[in-house]
């Protein structure tokens, strides 16, 4: 089992660091490991996916995964990788977020009660809320020196800009989580991103000093983009797993637009495809990069995993519309949000809806009511040449009257000039 898990992570380039003895522990028995998740939102984003994929591989290898929702630590804030204090959350918000995260984690992990290595979800608020200061100082603070805490990179970096006592003690709280899970869930391994190494090893140290027992740490690299940009961030912010915040179409587009270099890396990290299949795909992609096989496979696997087959197929159809292969029927099937996302950034014209009641001659719509064409003469030439489409249907007659029957979603008409130029006319009441 150890060989399976560690080797699996190794070839996928998902190991940054681990303490001695991890492989021996995993080969000895079914082992419990946990990953901490910050509950500051009611959805995970793709920055969380690496450690969740680690838990997924861990369970697949026969071990028991625990996802720890940091309810207590979320009320304080982790200084790792942060340059300033974060907002603190109330309990009601934390509980609501916890429920939403459980639903999302169920897509990755098996929580079936009859499974010996079933996944569990825990919230550190449950064992921290009644922990008074005196008890905390005696049971935790006493075992870890200030010198040890100051030596951590996460603290060192913040000492220059200033760090509150609250955030300084964060590593003790996370260390106590590990101790608590070690004692109550027989949890011997904590996993996370490489920026968590300091916090995780505080936990292994606390367990060693307080109980004289061995506990282990394993971290994965922080994901970067080949161009130096931040992974998982777009101009609009995070790529979320909840479709209320990132639609399946936008989600699919994020992966399909990945660079070749990043796609080679991401397909190992974010899919469960086996080694032979991934290596064959990479090889084929290198010979025929224009087919974008890696991006298509990556986008399919991860969109299906998060949103299901139907949403994936709808996203593919929506993508085809923009690149010339779509039909009027496909266009009419789109919900308004996806329709607007596809044509975001194309020139728009707003016209009053009553204009359509009697109908507008197409030539006037193109050259008078909008400036899609510079003149009526140019509009006629373009129609004769077969260069104008309305809602993905080529127009051959100049005598067409545009009325309400042309509306998509009761208010849009899509004009296409040539192959790549789109214009959106919005009819508002």
C-alpha cells in the first residue's frame, strides 16, 4: 500500500517533502491521514484540489482519509503565505461553509459507513471551543519553545511587517489538531501544501514531546504556472468548484486554455488517469500539439469529476458555438448566463424592444441602428458574399425583416460577420 501511494505521488510529481519513516509506516498498516481545509468560503476552489487529490489517492491505496475543516483556525487565520491578517468568521457562517464543503468533498472521497477506510470530515472547532486558556498553555504551550516557533519561515517572513500574537500561536493550534487526531482517531500522518510544512512539523514535534510517539508529515509542491502567473486565478478571481461562482463553461474553459507545458503537469496532478495512458497522451501531444489532446483530456476528466457528464457536454457544445461549429438549436439551448459568458467581450448594441414589433429591415439593422456595417451598400455586398449569419444561420436574402421571432432568450440577436467577428444586439424593454 505504501509503495502504491508514495510511488503514485512520485511519478505524478506531487511530493515536495516528507519526514523519515512515512513509507515504512504506510507499508506496516492501514494508516489514517488528514488534510486541513480553510472554511472561509462555502465552496472549495481549485487551489484546494492538490491536497484533496492526495487524499483521493490515499484512500484508493487502502488508507483512511480525514478532511479537517478548520473552524477554529478559520476564526484566527493562518499567517503562512499571507502578508496581512485575514477576516475572522462567526460560527453560523463556519457551519454553513462546512456543510457545503462536505457536499463537494463527497465527489472525491468515499464516505460509505460500511467501508473500513471510509473518509471522515471533522471540524477542529468542536474540540477547541471548550478549551480554556489555562488548559491550552499547560497541554500545548508548555511543550513548544518560542525559539522553535520563531524559527518557522511562516513566522520569520511576517516578523518584518508585524504579526499578531493570535497569528503567532496559529502553529500551536494546528499542532494541537494533529495531537488530538492522533489520540482520538489514530491519525499518524498530516498532508498539505509545501507552505504548511512548518505548521505540520510543529504537530509532529508536539506529539513526539508530549507522547513520545512518532507522527509523520508529507507535503506537495505549490502549483505554479509556466508563465509565472498564479495558478487558479483569473481576472475575475478564483476558479471555484461551485457553479454559482464559476459556471461549468468557465470551469471547462480554464482547463482547455492551459498551456502545453502546464497541461503536461496538470494532467498528472488533477486526474486519476493511469501512468501508461498519461505518458501515451503526452507523447502523442508532443507530436501533434495542434490537436490539443492533453488540454481536451484534462478539461474532460476534471469537469466530469466536479460537474458531471451533462454539464461537461454542455460546456463543450457552448465552446463549439464560439469557434464556428455551433448551430441555432445549440444557441437556443443555452441558459442566459452561459450565453453571455461565451460572448463576453464581443461588441454590443442596445436597442429598444418595441422596434421589433413591426420588424426592422436587416440592412437597416446592420448599417443604421448599429454600425456592424459601415454603410447599406457594404451590408448588401457582405450578404451577397454569404458573409452574414444571424444566430448561427447564414443569410442569403437582403429583404429579411428582423422581428421577435429572431430573439434568443427573449432579448438577444447574435450577428456574425465573416468567420470570427461577432456582435451582440440586446433588445431591452
